[in-house]
C-alpha cells in the first residue's frame, strides 16, 4: 500500500509538472484541422519524408542512457570560459548586412534593412529542468534587452534548445512577426502572442513578406515535442530571400536527399547555416555528422557554410569542440569556405571577414 501511494504521488507530481506553461500546448481547433489535411501528417503525427527511426540499428535506449551517464567524453564541457565579443545590436547601421551568432543555433541577421532572429535561447538552459543542461560558461553574453525590434522571429521547431519559453516571453514586445512550422504556433498563442503575428506554414509552402523579401518553408529530417508527445508540430528549414541575398537556415536535420532537392530548386545560396553538433552514431538519422554537414552545404549549392548547433550546450557525448574540428577538416577536403565567428562577433555578409580558430585556445580541462 505504501509503495502504491508513493507511485501514485509520483505520477501525480509528474502530471502537474507537465502542465507548467513552458511545455506549451498541443494543436487544437482550426489549427489541428489544418494539420490533419497536411500531406506530411499521418497516424496522428507528422512524418519525415524518409523512414527515420529514433535510434540507429544496433542501438537501444538502455545503451544510450548508460553512455549518457557513464560514457561522455571528459572534454564534453569546456574547461574555461568561451571567448566572445559584444556587438552593439541596438545601434547598427541599417544599411549593414550582418550576422551575429550567440552559440548553438541562435543568431541575429540584419539584411537589406530587415531584422531576423533565429531560435533564440537566452535563459541559460536548454531543458525544463534548468540545472540539467546549463549553457557553457561565457556563452551567455547577450540578453533580450540587447536586441532592437525584430521584424521576423524564426523558429525551426519546438525543442527546448530552439524554442525557449523564458526568452520568447521577454521578446514579445520586440517581435513583429513569427515564422515557424505548422503546429508550433499553438505554443505562441498559449504564451500570449497574437494569432495575427504568426506565419505558420507546412513544408513546400511559402510567404511573400513584401518589399522583395520571401520565405519558403522546406523539409528537415528530425522530430518535435516538448513533453511526452512527439511530432504534433512540424520541424522545418527555411529559404530566406531578400532583395539582394539568399540564405538557407537549416534548423536540425539528419542527412537526407532533401538538401539536394532544395539546392536544385532554390540554390545557389549566399550562405547555408547548418547544424554540425550534438550528433552520435546512435541517432545519426536525426542529427548530421559534421562531414555530412559540409556535403549538405555543397548539395545546397552554398557559397559559404556556417556550422552551428555547438559551443553552448552539452547534448551529446563528444568533445565540446569536436564538431567544428571535424567540419573544418571536411570543408578543406570539399573546398567549402566556412564562416566561424566567435559568439557575438559581427559577420559582414557582403564583405571580407577574419575568423580565427578560437576554439583551439579554450582549455579542455578546468585549471587547477
């Protein structure tokens, strides 16, 4: 009886925890009916274009959990403060075409006079349990207060390391429009965003933003979900076209043939921004290996590649700087120019930039 009561209390506590507002809300009403008509929705959830198991052949959840607790690299977290620069985003020249990266998959773009903010996470964590996935020391040099008005907030999917509840709430007064995949808008409405602010699209749909700007929603090979339910909202990538530039914003994705199809249809791109971190052979179908990231950029017909999804959170087993090291080696083999700024460094999108191998100078282990 005591064990039964304890189990019941544990289940009740878990249920109450999952009702917290940061978990968002699953699509309902008109949005759910729209989702049900999507060609990418089947058996009550969104599906990848290719068969995509949660884990690769020969791997199991039990093995993965053991490795997470006992098999992580001892260099999984940097042993010293991540170096950074601080760009004054509030006083940028409107004629500048710039990019500023904030670590992981968060970055700011100003192009042809419009501002874009992608997958911002500034709460210091990528988890509903704050202490479990803290950001690396030195990677949180920006706060919401450092941003100007944001014309377009772009959210690739609803995972905690891409859609941060605390940041989204603080940004509300600065954001004019939100661009995201079908279903994710339910979270925003639950959090007080006006429905009229949302541009919410399915794969292979687009929106004319006016003044020579356009966004097309393109596929990824991944999954979604903030709680126990998966794939109720769509994970996406973006083709962003301005009057003078074209950028591919990749979100999270395993390697697949969609990169070549997107390149054939929309390429070439001035820049492709693609994930290259938090990978493992056990989940290779939902996160690319760094070498695949370079191949994907080439298939997209990108002039340059910016590897992201690293240098802020430890969500895999590899060394914290292994992703950029492997991507750099492969980029040399495939003759792909890389954009590798420090966190906060201003990148000139139409001019020359100087990038250092700054990750090589961060201590791997804490100093005694």
